C-alpha cells in the first residue's frame, strides 16, 4: 500500500533530519543494505536447511524416528528460507 502524501512528507522530513544529525549512521542504514542483508540471511537458511536434511537422511539409517524429525526440521528451514528469499527479491525488484 503506497504512503499518503502527508506520510511521505513526514518520512522525508525524518530522513533529512537523520542525515543532518548523524550522517555516518544514515549512510550505513540504507534500504538497499537491508535488502541485501535479507537476501544473505535467506540464502544462509536455504544452505543450512539443505545440510540439516542431508544429516537427517544419514541419521535415518540408524534411528528412523530421530532422522525423520531432523529431516522435517531441515525441510521447514528450507521452506522458510525460500519464502524469505522470494520476499526479499520481490522487494529488490519492486523497490
């Protein structure tokens, strides 16, 4: 949902105030940096989830119940990472 004219004006005013009060912090905190961070976190979740799935499959050879729990946890992590990645990339393309 787009911001109203008044909300956008207030947001711009806050941004200018922040830039003048603390230019170093304002330079560090940009929307592009936040989006890149979200993409990195989502990618990390995907990799971690894949590793957990493989470990779960190996554990399943020994103790089936424990292995299944680990695999399910890994799949949920992969799914969560995928959702976060799609949302982060959607923000990059629309922003």
